[in-house]
C-alpha cells in the first residue's frame, strides 16, 4: 500500500498552557514480502511514514518499522523466530514521556517461540524475547547529575528487557480452553542505575461463546524485585535502594467477529517496561468497533484509557501518568484499489506533580492505493 496523508494537530507536544497547532503532509508505504511453502513461512514487512515536518513534529509524525518472521511447522509442533527494528516517538505509547513531552525512540527486538501438541488436548508453549530501547536526548535540570533521582523521574532511560514465557494449554472441550501462564523477566537500565527482576503466574480461561463471540481471560500474581544505585556527580556510588512491587495482574478480552460488524472490548493490569527506572504498573481499558456499511463504505471508532503507576525510588509516594484517546474514522473505496480515509481523534495526557494536562485534537485525510499480490 502506498498513500499520502494530510494532518492537522492542535497540540502535537501535548503540553499545558501555550499550545501551537501544526499541519503537515506525509508519504505512507507498507510493502510486505512473503515466502510460503508447505511447512515454512517467511515474511519481511517494512512500514514507513515520512513527511515534510521538521523539528519536534518530525519526531511525533515520522516512523520506520521493519518486522520479520520465520516459522517452521510440522504435524504437531511449530517454531518461529522474529526480529524487528523500529524508529518512532515515545508518544505512540502512553506514559513514555520526558516531562510530558515525547522523544525519539529506537527499538530492536528478537524472539524465539515454540509450540508442541503433546496430546490431542494438551499444548506446550515456550517463548523467549529480548528488546533494547534507546531514547533521544532529554533535558536534565541544571545542576543535577545525569544519574540523579530527579533526572530519572523527569527523563526516559535506555533499557533492555528480557523475558522467558512458558505456558500450558488444555483443550477442555470444543469451546473451552484452560491456560497456565508463567513469566520470568529482567529489566535493566543501560546506564547501570537500576534493574528489576520479575516473575508472574497466571491462570487463563478462554471460551467460544458462540460462532461470533469469544472471551479470553487471565488472572494471576506478579512480583518484581527492584534495585536502584544512587550516584553523586554521575560516577560515585553513594547508596543502593531495594524495593518490591507485587500485586494482582489480569487481562480480559471480549471479541465479536461478524461479517459486517466487529467489536473488541479489553481490560488489562500488568507490569511493563516504559523507560522509567523500574517496571511500571499499567492499568487500562479499551474499546474498538468496525462496521462495513457497504462494499464502498466502512466506519471505525475506538476509545482507550490507561494509567501508569511509577513506584517511588527512595521512599515517598508513587505517582501516576494517565492517557485518554478517542478516534473515529470513515473509509470510502471509490475503486477496488483506491481509498479515501478521514479520521478525527482527541488525545489527553495527565502527568507531573501537581498534575498538569495536555490535550490535542487532530484530523487526518489519507488517500491510498492498495496493490494486489505479485509473485516474484
């Protein structure tokens, strides 16, 4: 797919007070390449947005994503290897902000996953994934060490996150599946200031409610052991602070997949990396709907709310950053390959102590051409 998009944003930096609206144009490109045989599949998918924006808007508007996957299937098992390279803005995900402002983010990931049907009803899954995230330069308050606590709270920290994910699924019936999900991970700040070792255990239950409705749920307990090295003048270790994060984690996803109308309702509570010194407690709900009115017209709407709770590093209280997003769009296919899409959205970030909020309203108009599959 190749397309052109024009965008207006009332407050691209999501800052409070004096705001500055911006408009720009960008080129979109999505060009997947696939190789398929009887038991082997390979895919490379570049996804690019490049526009005429400069300065801060270029960070929040332009991106480059490259995903790859190789999978080998046998009669009873499947093994896959995946890798990805991303360059985008931290504002694409809630909570990854530096003093309320997004910065450039470079992400590299690698993962290996294996599934095996031990019996007709018992499936074993093992996965290992690692990711490294590097953020653009952020402003450190005058007179503070790069590794000081205030700097960590106000800026994003480069990190590496590695997880091991064993799981066991039992096909209890044609409609019901029970899952036992484990997780062990290590989160490391690349400046050696902090790290977290985490583990969780969850029980999952999936049910095919009907031909078009599916429910997937998990519930369990997660614990992270944190360590923070407090430096002065950037290089002298003054003291080490240990802390613990523990609590209930869960997920729930209700999906309706019909011929014309689809709906996805979800809720989540988990420990996840966001660029803070430790893992962050994320809680959120989301709703997405799509409706194919006719062969030419389709509509979609989505809303999400998420709050990130960051633990205190050296005593004191934890603090939150909240995110709200609402978007609606309409798509018109005037030919089999050409389409016009109009989207409107509103984004709100609430951050800092005392809390301040930044809101932005945007409108996108996109014209795109979808190319058919071509054998090489």
